[in-house]
C-alpha cells in the first residue's frame, strides 16, 4: 500500500518495491490511495484497506475471506476506486 500524498516517501518507492516483488514471482497486490498521505484516514479508504489486507493475508494462511461476496458497499468501493 502506498499513498500519493505521502510526503515521507515518494510513490516511486512503493511502486519500485511492488515491481521487484512482481518480477520475482511473489504474489502481491498494490493498493494505492491518491487522496491519502502517510496514513489512511478517510473512512471509506480505511474500509477498503482493512478488508483487502485481511483477505490477502487470510488467503495465505488458509483462512476464509474476511469480506463477503455480497458485501455490496465494499465491492462498490473496491471496483470504483483507483486502488490498484
């Protein structure tokens, strides 16, 4: 995860780390919030960040998805944002 308005680290740092993981075949996703700074504070963005992170981790430790397929609010936010 990286945010466009993070003044501590430029977006290029996050993209570089993600690209290295992708080139090495490490399963990874890049979650980007264009309207956030160093931390995620917008409630809608927090919802997307938490559910995406927990789903990703659960898929690697053998647990079921945290988010539900019928979670219309989350799916709408996820599908209509500039996250990935």
